[in-house]
């Protein structure tokens, strides 16, 4: 009997022991957890942030922003602007290759820019001012403008979704309204197509033929020196599970650690949690200008006067180290940041707000606040808005729904009693807000623009001036005017910036300090 | 027996069609737009409209229904409108982890619950019985996510005996496969152990009071023989019914366990698909589950016949 037991134990041990985790994994193979599951691969087809991050691994850009937010050549070796400021000539770096081994050519670049421009606001403006793009030879191309335009390089270096990534012409020729599923880029990582499981995992291998620039990495610009051989992006939907997995050494990097879980990583051996100094998100509030009561600017101003950023940030984040009060409509990551005209950064004078509402002509119309209940970062935002507006006497109806429903609901232009809405809140990456031409909240085109349908010809004129102005000092003046106009008309209300924390093990190495998670070295 | 199987399979066809129709209508009635989810938060209305056209979502509902049913009849579950991958291959890639988790949990449940139930009935109202019943109440009362997190905290984070998350397919080795499944299976099995222990106990108590058991004992049959040969066999029908129900409940219950332990199974596939309004994936997965339910129910009916020859259909 005893002998049998020993045999059984030995058999069990033989089965189980080989399975125990070994430390034999390669030093440069890492597993990372991003903020959302990757399902759509085409970074032009979708604006999803997780697809944008995937795009930065696989694709490269012609230009990229440096630490000061200035465009620097990335795939481009050199460029020149003609004396009449109408023709840019770009020369690609030598040795650029796609992951299928084919060289990157001017034809690929033109096809990629054309496809991107069809999906991007900044790109559409660029193409509208472009007379033509011409491939001079395999590595030289020109961009001829109809009139001088100040945002050519900024557009080509646009860091937010959709990013003007360069792909082979055969892929870039696909309609922008059809998703590309074959991932062939010329970026520092090669996508392992066969390993991809939508919503589960994606694998990337260091692209051996990638030639980084000589300059040190700075934000998105400079040399993309990869020290990781195999990068596996795994999805862990539950934040607590991700933290436990990091503590247990099963993963090496978490892009966003939930505020309430951060304490669990303090003092854990081989795990470092630190703020993403440059990478922030901003909470934003949009009102519906098509329907009462917010078609009335006086009501909008009264409502804004009742809001207080600290209430939102305390309710949603809690720890003051993890948020930043910021009234800049171009975000506090912008070189034009200012709190001028932003009432919500100060404690509100509710009596004054009530008086403003009384004088506005508000007749007690219902204010429908859309409340997203399944996006962790947004759960506590709508109730703060609802309470603030109730406190000055507004008739608030806060309606809870999942984010997918909210996205569909906010397209409805109908009155609130017919399925419409009055207010929604978002959390947007500040890289999408820093440029007034690309910032969706400053869209003044009315019904054809961003949800909320803010119609303001003055704002549109200011955005056009910003786009065409080439003098930095004059641009700064226009940015100031945009800030003032935005608050005068209440285009949107910035509700504060979130400083997110990432956590990682030493295996991940020293990554470049950028406005987005980029997996190349800071060296 | 064969005619029973055939009859049940034929009867399953309208069930599947009704399920497909109901799911189709429910999804279209639910608010939300997959084109908007795919395009992202800041996409223009024009872009979204073009994507809707490309996906065929702007067609009249009866046309969409006809296309969906036509594909189904041909055995085609469609293509994900989010990832552009065939629904069948998405399910195929995810069914392994879900099946493994469900089966190991079921095995664990049966191995623990039936002996516990039999012994509780045998030692009725004694300390073992009272303790078992108290534990089953506890197991019923604690939600699966609490059980999961407690097990992770204890056995993974503190003792470092088991991994926190993930799944290893059988191709990685039997040892690794089982090692990854220990904590998820325990988590999922907890409530079912409680349920089947109580059912087994109650069923055994009924049977142990029967005349044939008394006769067996009077004839001097050993107690072990009485319990497992006579009593358990006669108590088996209700236990099999509950185990059958447990299989179907296990499959739907894996969603929480898959989330806690980050197991890439069908549960998380369907949750993701619902949130993204990925109609073909939701439809395909629910249809797949309905096939499983039909199959499990048929299997239970066949087992009844084997256990009790008096049963006829």
C-alpha cells in the first residue's frame, strides 16, 4: 500500500513539476498589459487608443514630435521648403524597409498620407490645401501647396489617433473605410500575424532590419533603439488580476494602474510604479448646442460657473499626486497652456451661478446627463455634474448606460424627450487636444462636427488662422484668442487632467519618456 | 436508443432557429452601434455612415435577417465585424480554455461532492454531516469572485504556489495544463460542490429509508456495498439531473472565473462582443451554446435510460 502511494506521488510530481514556472525565459521577452484589448489592427481605420499604440510598434512616421512638441524628421532624412513657401521636398532616409523586405518608397508614402488624410481632421485640412503630391524618385517626393500652410510638418508628426503611419502602397490603397488586417509596416517591431488573437494577445518581434536614427530618443522623435526581442501584449481585463500578475512576476508592465490598486505595489520587490510624467488624459464636458437649454449661451455659462474641477478629480482619482487642475482648452501639455477665463479651476460661487441661471432665461427644461457606467475612469464623473447643476436649480435627469450605448445615444440630435441628450463627459488623451485644429472640442462647424454640434464661425476662423500662420509668436496669440473664445462660448469644459501611473519590472528596461507608451529605449 | 437520438436532433432544429431569431432581434433592438465602436470616440458622422454601409448595417432589418439566416443554414456563423475574423475560428480558438475549465471543475465537483453527500447521508445528523452542511451554506453564500480573489491572494500572491492568471493548452504539457487550472477550477467548482453535495445527501437519505436497503443490510451485505452498490445507484437519477443542469450553468458561469483568472475562453469572447455590439460573434456564440445545451440534455436523457431501464421515451 505504502509502495503504491509512493508511486502515485512520484507520478503526480512527474506530471506537475515540469509545469512549474522556470526562470529560463529569455531576458528580452516581455509581457505587457495595455489599457484595453486590441481587436482592430488598422490604426487609420479606427481612432481607438489601443490600436494607435499598436501602430507605433509596427509603423513609422515621416516626422515625430520632440520633447518641446516640435516636429522632427523621423523617416525623412532631409527636407526643404521653397522660397515661395509652396513646395516641400522630402528625402527619405536610406535603408528604410518594410517588414516584408521591400524598400519604403515615395509611392508608399504618398498612398499612406492620402489614406490617412481621408480619416483625419488635420489630414483633411492638409489635403485641402495641397495642390499635389509627387514621387520624384524612389526616395524623394514633393508636396505642393495651393497657399502657404503652417501645419504641414505638424500634421505629418501628429501623435494622436489616427497617426499618419506609413505602410506599403498595396495596403495603403485600401479604402479608408475598410479595415486592413495584414500588418506590414517599417516600424521597430514586426507583428506576428499568426499569434494574434483579437482581444487576447498580440505578439511583436524586434525588426532586425530597422535602422534607428542617430539622435537620442526624445518623446516620439529620435532613435527608436529596441532592447526587447519579443513583446507580447496580453489582455487582462481585471485590474486586480493584472496587479497580482505583476507582483507574481507573470507580466512585466501595466500601462495604467487603477488609483485604488496602486498601494498594493508599494514596496513589492522588483516592481516599480511611477507616474507617466508626459502622458496624461483630460476629462472633458460637452453640452448639446442644438437643444434647450444649452442652445442658450447664457445657460451654458451659468452651468459652467457651477462646476469645480477638484470635485471631479477627487471623486474620480482621489490622490492629488495623480491629477492636475488645468483650465487650458489645449491641455496643460500644450506650449500655449493657460488657465485664463477658466472658472471651473476655482471654487464656484454657487449664489452667483444661480443668479446667472436666473438671468439666462432658463425655464426649467430637463437636462439629460449621459452617465457611462462601464468605463472605470468615467463612472464618477456624471454624478458630479448632475449634483453641481442641481445645486443651482437645474432640472437634471442623469441616465446610466454602457459606453457603447452612450456613443450611439450622443449622435441623436433630437430633443431630450425624444431620446436626445444635454451633456456627456469623456476622457481624452491630451495629445489629441494640444493642436487647436485637431482638438475635436474646438470644432465650430455645427451639425457636421463633433457631438455637441458647437457652431461658431469665429472659432473656425481662428482655427484657420492658426493653421496658416507660420510665425510662432503670432500662433501663440491666436492660441490665446482660441482659449478666450472657447470659454466665452463654452465650446467645452475641461474638467482636469489625470496623471496615470504605470508599473513595471526591471526586465522592461529604461523606456523613452514619451506622451504615449513607446517600447523603445531612452538611450 | 438511436431513434431517440434522431428524434431529439430533429427537434433541436426549430430550437436553434428560434434562438437565432430571438438573438438577432434582441441585438438589433439593443441601443449601440458597432460602426461607432469600431471607428472610435472622435470619428466623424460621415466616416461612421460609410462604415455602416460597408458592414451592411444600413440595410433593412428583414434583409439583414435573411442574410444571417442564409449563412446559418449553410453552416456559416459569419465574420466578426470588429476583428474581421470568422466567428467559427474565434469560437474554436476560445472553446478549449472554456471546455477545459468547465470539465475540470465538473470533475472536481463530482469527485468531492458525491462522496461528501453520501457520507453526510450515512452519518446523518452527526458532526461530519453538520459540518458539511455548514460548509455548503458558506460555499453557496460566497460569490465566485470573492472565492477567486481569496485563493489568488493565498496560493498565488502569498505562497506563490500557483499562477495568478492565464491558461496553458494541453500542447504545453499535461502538468502545465493542470497547474494553470487548479485555482480557476476550485473557484468555479465551489458553488457546484455545495449544490451537488446537498442533492446527493437528500437523495441518499430518501433511498436509505427504502425497504430494499433494509433488506440488503438484513442479508448481511457490507455497509460500503449497501451504500455505493444499492443506495447510490438508486439515488443517481436526481443527481445526474442536477449534474446536467450544473454543466449548462458551469458554461455560463465561467464568465466571472475567466475574467478573474484571465482565461481567454468563450465567456470573455461573448462579453467583449456584447460590449462592442459585434453582432455575428454574439449570435454565433449563443447559437454554439444552444447546441451544447441540446447535446447535454440529450446526454442526460440517455444516461437516465442506462441508469433506470424502466424509463422509456
